[in-house]
C-alpha cells in the first residue's frame, strides 16, 4: 500500500515537473522605429523575462523599459520620457498570450514550426490585443522562439515632436526572440 501511494505521488510530481513552463531571463526585444529621415531610433533590450508553457501554449514576456539601449543618448531620453514610454511611471511592458493550434508544435521532435500567437500587449498601462506570426524552433531538445510585429504608437498614448516630424516611425517594428 505504501509503495502504491509513493508511486502515485512520484507520477503526479513528474507530471507537474513536465508541465513547468520554459523560462529565460535573457530574451531580447528589439525596437525599430527608423524612418528614411533618421536611422537611429532603434534599440535592444537583452534582459527580458520570457516563458513558454509547452502544455498550455501560454506565452509571456516582460521587459524593463529603462533597459532598452539606444546608440543616441537623446533618443534614449525621449524613449524613457513622459510622452513616450514614461519609464518612471510605467517601468515595464508585458505581453501575455497563447499559441494558437499548439498541437502543430512537436516539442519532442526537432523542427521549425510556424504558429500564430494571440494575446495582449500592455504598454504604459494600456492593453491592446495583438495577433502575430511566430516561429518556434526545436533543436536537440532546446526550444527557441521569434516573432515580429508592428505597433501603433498612438494606441499606447506615445507621442512627441520627433514622431510628428517623421524622425520616428509611427508604427515601429517590435521583434521578440527567446532561447529557453
């Protein structure tokens, strides 16, 4: 009887262990708001927290706004300022979503899997729905994912003279990549 209970407990714990999401603290979010007038408004943040649950298809990431690195300090100042992302009041932005048709991804088989992810992107306290294509790669048991999508700055109350002057794209491209 004791062996049966112990065996069942181990099976339950094994199931819980396999259901744990894959996580990383070194995912990357790239922000590219370049225009024909200015090639400088782009940055990367390489300290993004990301998770992917292979069982449920839940996908999440969280980026600290102040960790985006621009080559031009003035653009960095604008990016963190009150009209843009206001990193003092809103120190991070997040995405929480789900892989559509998760059964297409074989996490136990090497391959490249094209999927769609649907969720909510929260920037400056404003949540907006996002649906984007993503590529999940499984190689040697390791999982990586990448996705690119555009956002409309005005949807998140991001404004300013550089945007109005065409120095910053009104719909910048955001690329998220993670290796778990």
